[in-house]
C-alpha cells in the first residue's frame, strides 16, 4: 500500500510538472507574439497614397478585416486580422486563420506567402480580437490598437485547463496629424 501511494504521488508530481512546463511554453510563445506585433504596429504609418495602396481608404493608420473565402473542397476559410503600412511603407497583415497567427506582406500588387508567428500545435487559440481607437482623419487623437488574444493548452486528455487571455494596447510612434 505504501509503495502504491508513493508511485501515485510520483506520477501526480510528474503530470503537474508537465502541465507547468507546457503552460510556461504557452506564455513564452504568446509573449513573443504580442511583443512582435506591438513593435511592428507601433512603427506603422498612415496611408497617404491616393488611391490607397494598402488600406481601403486614405488617411487611415490601420484596418481591421474579417474575410471568408470558399476554398477548393468547398469549405470556408476565415481570416480575422489587422492590415497596415509598416515603417518601410510595406503593406503588412497580422491575422488569425485555422488556429494559427500569421503574417503576410504585400509585394507590389500581390500578397506574398503567409508565415506563422506561433508554430506550436500544443496551443489552441480561442479568440483574437483587434480594436482600433483614434484612427479617424483630423480627430487629433493618437491612434491606438488593442490586441486581445485568448489561448489554451490543446488536447490535454479531457482536462479542463484554464485559458490565458493577454491584452495589450499600443500607440503609434509618430504623432497623427
């Protein structure tokens, strides 16, 4: 009985340690994602070209988009994200599609390939929301973007593990005039 109890405690400690390790990996990946997106969004520029080359209208800094398209097998692909001009006047998107955060850059008139910002399948993204404040032309308010990302550890043998929600707000480096 004593040996069985010791083995049970040992197994329980190993499972707790495994969960803690995966949870810390989740936090590390989300921290990288938020930091990368925040730094890039902070250096975004206002779309001043007429006609606009990146956003749908001139004198905007950011654009939130929700797109759906029907792909070859008839299923629907959904993309939710934010589009903006980066500091090098390159049209850039951060978006969420099929449980992945992706980045895509427009080269001239065509969008390039998307590449993942978080690549682990150990995590399941529950939601990704973007809110933009102060992006109207001539409103004299510094544009700000709030990113809200909620994730959890994926497929943990039916256990109810808590989700982790991270929110950050970033303003542009350059004043909006």
